[in-house]
C-alpha cells in the first residue's frame, strides 16, 4: 500500500502517520496536571482478529494503559511537554517501570503512579479520594484503559467485564473527579479536557446499540458485540458530558477518539499470526507513538481548544456512527450509569 495514503494530512495538518511527538512538538504543558488511566484487569485470552484494519482497533493488550502501549506513550509525551502526569494503573510494578524509563530519558519529568482497578468501583472510589486528598489540580483526564473481546466474565461488582472496565469504571472516575476539574479551570482560567479513548469498533455493537436490559446476559453475549457496545458507550459518555458542560457554562471539553490499529506484543505467542502482524501488519498498523498521537492531540493541541462532543481519528475530527450521535441514547446511558454506580 503506497505510503502517501497514510501521510495525507487532514484539516488539522496531521495524518494517519503523525506521531504523538509530532502533534505536540513545540507545545508546553507546564503547570498542567494530567491523569492517564491504564492496566485493565487480567482476563482469559481473547479470540484474536488481527487482519481487519481499520474496522477494529487492534489493541490486543488486556493490560493496555498507562503502563503499556499507547497509554505509556501518552504519559511519556505529556510528561515530556512539562505536564505533571499521574499514571493510574492496576499493575503498579509495570507502571513504575514506565516511570523509571521516562525519567531516565527526561530527568526533569514529573510522573506519579497510583493504583487503580477500573473493574472495581471500590478501587475507583479509593483512587479518586486519594487523588483529591493530594490537593492537586486536574487539567486533563485521559480515560485510556480498556479490555477487548474477552470471554464472558463479571467484574467485582457483577457487571459484564468489558462494559464495567471500559465504560462504568471511567464514568464513575470522571464523575468523582469533576469537581476538582471544575475548580482547576475556574482558578486557572485554563480549559480542562476529558479524553475518552474509544474505537471504530463502536460501529459493530449490538443492533440496539446499548443493551440496557441485557448487560449481563451470558446467553446472548458476543465478545466483539460487547466490546463495540463499551466503545460506543465511551463516545456517548463524552457527548453527554459535553452537553452538560455547555449547559452549565463550564470551561471543560469532552471528546472521544479512535487511536488507530496498533501493533502490540501480545501476539508473540501466536506463531504465524504474530509473523503476519509484524511483517505485513507494519504496512497498515500504527506503532504506539502513532497510536498515541490522536490522544495527545485532543488532550493538548491548541487546534482542539473549544472542540467538545466530537469524535477524532488520525488527529482530525471524524464522523462517528449514527448511534454514537444519538443524544437521547447518550442521556439514557448517563442515567443508567448513575444507577449502576450509586
């Protein structure tokens, strides 16, 4: 496939091939505090479907987040631009390894590691309480962590694991940190930004979009349908946040994005699939620095200022599915999520 297809720039001036370093080059995040979530709970191995780019985000890392893949790159780049980055991770050892690696390259960087298991509401509440107790500001919240296409499993709160981790945990975390974000933007007069990492897989959810009455229905469970449902929820969550912020006159934006199809190391145990991914896959799959580009663009780039309730791909505004643009569905999901978390 010719390289020019991937290097063609969009309205933002960036393209599929742009990296997180490139989209933030020359920018300063000094004085800003960012949280990047990561480390989803360990799960049984999922069925792999690596050869459908760009239909499905290929982030086949059950612990993808602030301590691996695009989460680690997001944390590294934001810290390199001067932000105080808090890596919210389940696997503290892995996150600490990332922190040490970043500091080795950039001793002036400021990174902290805090424990967070998004599949547990108790863990989410503890993280939020601990963070708020530190008295730190909060300018940027990157809801990045996720699991993909897992076998049917219930979370610690008896909610289907993909929906629990990818949406419910982030929904609760965001709500518990909102007052801190609002206070920060009032006192600093700097726009706050909430970034939900979704996926083009949101287009392949169940036909109802969100199965409110069948979230835990194992009999009708589909690994990829449930994943698409959780990624659709990420977009709807951001859109409803954006609507509420506009209504309240709050200087915080909320957006969602597709990071692209990413090369990871999970397939190293899968022989021929791994070989194909690392050879032919390099022609159509992004590396982690490219995969983190859209997240860093939405979180920091001046051109994204004031943009809210939008869906991005390749560091440009992109049109999400019809269901993702359904504001009635977004409101229903919000109410449903409030019930689940109270």
